[in-house]
C-alpha cells in the first residue's frame, strides 16, 4: 500500500463535525476513551508499542491532497462545504498525542485529550487501525491463509450483490470504516459494490475512498456532537439537554438541507421526539436509527410526521444499526411505499470473511473535565459516569412526561 493517509481511516462525519466544533467551541478540551465490549482482550493480538508505532505517523494530520479534496466538495446550493479558514486550521495542526498502554485488566487502555476540532479525528482512525492490526496478527499466529479468507469474503460478498441486483429499490451506503477487516479489503468491497450494483450503492462514509474512487461521501454527525453540547450546557449551569436542541439548530444553520439527517438516539428516541420541533421536522430531510428495534422506530417516525401533517413519503429513515442483508430486505419491504429508506451498512459488509468481528468503541467521555453521557435506546449501550447517567435520565423523564406532570429540573 502507498503512504498511509489520515483520511483512509476517517468517516465523513468527522470533518463535518470538526468544522462546527471549530466554529463554535474551538478551545473545548475533549477526551476520547476506548472501551472494549467483547470478551476477547484486544491486547491478545495487539501490543501498546506496536499500535503506537502504527499510529505515530498519522498524528501529523491532514496532508495537502486530502485538504484539496475537502476544498473541492460543494453543498447542494453550490457553496463549498468547508471554509478556507477551517481547512487552514486542520492543515496547520497535528492531532493531539495518544496514550496507549495496558489497563489494570491487561487489555489496551487508549485515550487522548485535545482541542475538540482536532482530537475528534482519532476515533475512527484508532478503531480502523486497531482492527487491521488485530486481524493481521491473529491470522499470522493461527496460520490462517489470507487468500482463503478473501475467497470466503468474496463468496459472501457475491451473494449479497446478487440479492441486491434483484432489488434496485434498496439503496445503501458503506458505513464500514471503524470495524473493517483491513483498509485493503474495505477498498476491494467498495470497488465491487460501485461496479457491480451501482443502482443500489449510493456512496461511502470513508473520506479517502470517496476521493480515490470518485464516490459520494456520506455522513452528517455522530453521538459525540450532542453529547459534547450537552456537557458544555451543563457546565454553564443550564439543563444539559438544552444542548441537544442548540446543536440541532447550529447544525442546520451551518449545513442546511445538504446534511439534514438527524441522529435520534443520543438521549433516547423518546427524548428526541419530545425535543424535535414540528418546524425542525419540516426542514430536516431524514432521521437516522442507530439502536433499539428498527420496526418500532420506523413506526414511531411515521406517526410523528403524521401527527404534524407532514407526509412521511417525503422523508427518509437511515437505518444503521447492526445491519445484515436479511435485515435490510426485511426493513425495506416493511416500509416500502410508506417512507423512504436508506441503509448505512457497516460491519457485515466490510468484515464478513468468516472471522468474528471485534466489538469496541471509542467515545468522547469528557468535555472540559465534564463527563459526557449517552442514553441509548439499549440500556447496555449507555455511556458516562453512573451518577451523571442517573441525572440525565431524570431530565429525560421530565422532558418526556405528560405536560401537566413536568417538573423543572437542572443538573446539580
């Protein structure tokens, strides 16, 4: 492979979020922390030294050709997505240092703290690079033939493509950067999809592959943005959940229709719909599902739009939680003709070669020393200090309670 680039491990929502962070909170200090959710310690196949060496050269940050690509991107109205001031900023700054060591349990302990607009880039880069090193070393130690794995991966991918070609109504994008088997396999998968089922495949979240292959970059914002806004609002003595609404307003004011897909489960979907105004619902084009039962979510979305006289068939749901080909077909068939559907397909697209994928995350865990919180629609996916999670849950309960029962609550 040629010289490795930062953007080979970056999802497109990273620069879009980073630009808003640069404009609104350029000096906020944010900490990202890795959490392994699987039973197998990542340190089984990856040492802190080896991973540090792998990531050291990426700390230099964005290179001129990558900046030029971002500068070439335009919104729907023809204006540049990224401002010259922002591009100069990321071109002139390296990423903050990473701390990689063994934890008390012997697994990898990975965290980093720095200015929000720059430290954000480590998340998907660390995850994709760690995965690649993990699987390469696992295969080496077990004597697994890479050609045999690729043969099996291609067999599975061919099956997916053949099923998709029979369903041109199914539209999806690649969301597989973070948990891919390797960059080389990721690129191979995306090239096959773009060539063999172009009616289905609408783009990739991977910045470098979008650039290199001439595809549409796909992505808006992730959980980190409302989590960060909420922590900052709480630090100012406000109800931290007010930060969610502020973030949505800032995002739409910045990007408008072009990137108007809202992620709904940062503080539970029930809270989202209590906080998302009818005026916002009219403007935003799509809502993204990322946890909880997808059918239940879709029905809730349709009912919400109908409640305010908004035609669901003019809106879109982006399903992006743990998808496989059977689930994609099932969801498309269930909602066909009722609301538009698009699928953000991740792990079972870019890491389906017969090896068990990893399950770890790297989340924003603190902003200016204030703990961040995520309240997923699946309780096991909650993140944050336990006491702060409890306080956020009280605030969510107050927001989602019937109007006559709502007390005034602020975070202590």
